[in-house]
C-alpha cells in the first residue's frame, strides 16, 4: 500500500524582534482580521512585516519609541 507523506514544514528564521499581533495592527492601523492574515502568512518578524508594509506603501500610523542603545551619543558642543 502506498503511504501518503505530509509535506515538511519549513521553519523560517526570525529576523528582527517579533511583533505581537496587537502591536502590528496598531502600528499600521489595520483591522484585526487584516493584521491576523498578514501575521499568519509572513510571521511575527518586525523586519519582514515592516518591509511588506513598505512595499504596500502603508506608512505606520504610530511610531515606535527608540530603544536606548539605538540613540546616538550626545555630541560635545565646541564653544566658538
């Protein structure tokens, strides 16, 4: 008898920090079903989802707060 094999599921490498579904939806002003569909198809990767939304020309409606280590170091001002 022939055995039917299930296709192997390939896991994707997570790029960037993961979004929560609510965070992704609120950042781009998406309805929950829209956000869930994209989240399911493309995963929680912030880099992947941000690139996807840029390709769709959807700008964030809410800006993320900068992470402290991402801020540039203050420059010393030279007195003139």
